[in-house]
C-alpha cells in the first residue's frame, strides 16, 4: 500500500512524523526509553473537511506539505510500506509551522 492511495475521510489528516533529535543541545545522547513520540510532522494527505449543522462543508485549514505541531495523544499510528504515519483529526493540530 502506498501513502498516495490513502484518502482521509472528513476532517482527518495523514501525517508523516518528523524524526526527533537523538542528542540534546549540550551533546548528551538520548536513550530510546527517554524519547517521546514526535509531535511534529508533515501533512501527506487531507480529507475534504467537516460538515457544520447546516450540512455545509468546512474545508480544512491545513494542506499537503504543511509542517504541523499536533497533540501528543490524538493521533492513530499506522504503518505503510514499513514506514510510520499518523492519522489525526484537524482538531488535534495545534499549529502550522511557517
């Protein structure tokens, strides 16, 4: 399966998590146990958006290629061709990194 073949539904977003630093700024190498799940990623695919009470579609604020910060506990982890991806709701996106 290819990430280009996955189309998120509603306000869902497919994200490729960005790798975290292996060392601190002072040069200390972090062991695997101390590393947290990344909270930054690149948007790979975006759903059509959510519907309001009148049934009108509200397009998502993010687009493919955006770098985003997201909530730590919101995403669902999936594997595509042995690579890690996350699916999350647009409401789990905290910010777009410019």
